C-alpha cells in the first residue's frame, strides 16, 4: 500500500510534536491569567491564557467623572468609557477587568454638556 505524503514526512521525522496554541502574553498580569478587551472600533474580549474569543455581546457605556484641582474642587467634567459583557463583567477603557462603575454625583458648580 502506497504511503501518503504526510506519512512519508512523519517517517522522516524522529519525533512528532503537535503544535501548541499561542499564549496571549499581555493577558498575564500580576502572576495570573486574566480576561482582557482589545480593539478600537471592533472590540473583542480574549479570555485567559490562550485567548479564546468571547462570543457574547460587548456593549460600551460611559460614566461621568470630574477633574479636580489642587484644592479638591471639581473643575470640569469628562466621561470615561467602560465595556460591559452580556454575562455581567466590566472592563475599563484600557481593557482591564474592573468592578461595576457608577456615575459620580453631579456637581452643582460645573456646567455639563451631555455627549
């Protein structure tokens, strides 16, 4: 029986090692593997050591924050963006996991433009 080309290659090799999946090194933070959001317009969530892509829905939400001066008083307002997964996880605008954010209470001394 004639050998296939792949069987010939396997016979020529002394040992055959299956190819291991690539690790997502930037998901290794603080001595453990984390889930992390990547991308700009098209966001994607890579999970754990080997970066399995999250198939659920990712939504972006913004929350009010205030820039404070040296005296501790609010000077201006800005909005920070967070990514929220369908299963309830939150990620900051750097793609790192975080607790569920909240709006800071409105400051009556600052005029705000809603974005």
